[in-house]
């Protein structure tokens, strides 16, 4: 079982989702559930905080691409907060960083939401 914690909160018009631990196939269902619940609340923006992620597998990339498409279809702004090579490198290699706005801090993401 994956060692992952996901916590969601509403910050003004934005849904803020904090992820800590491993983002892999074992964590995928829990993370998708939190994202779906946040999107159901019809936020103006979604901020996905991945600064606490210690492992980032292809399941995480799939989640990001799906979230990008869902947010775009709903007119929701999407920002991913990442500051570690663990998350940034797979995004760069696959080009996912070209689809999604990636920032270094939650405050920066919320300021642009």
C-alpha cells in the first residue's frame, strides 16, 4: 500500500489539494477522489500542491493530464505547485509541464488563481 496523504481545503475561490508521500498506482484512487470532490464544488481554480511528494510515478502524470483536460473543459484555472526534481523531472521529460502551469509555492499559485 502506498504511503500517501491527501488533504483538501477551500481557499477563497480556489480548491487547494495537498499531497504528501508517494504518488503511484496505489495512491491514484484516493487522489482522484479528492480531485473529483474539489471539482464538484465548482471552484474558480484548482491548486495541486505536490511539494510534499517523495515519489512520483506515471500514475501521477496521468492524473495531471486528466485534471488538465477536466479543468479546461470546466473553465477552471489549474496550477501545480512543485519544487523538487522528483516531480519536475518526469513532467519535463514527458512534456506535461508544457500543458500545466507549474509554480514553486502555494502562495504564488493562489495569487494567480
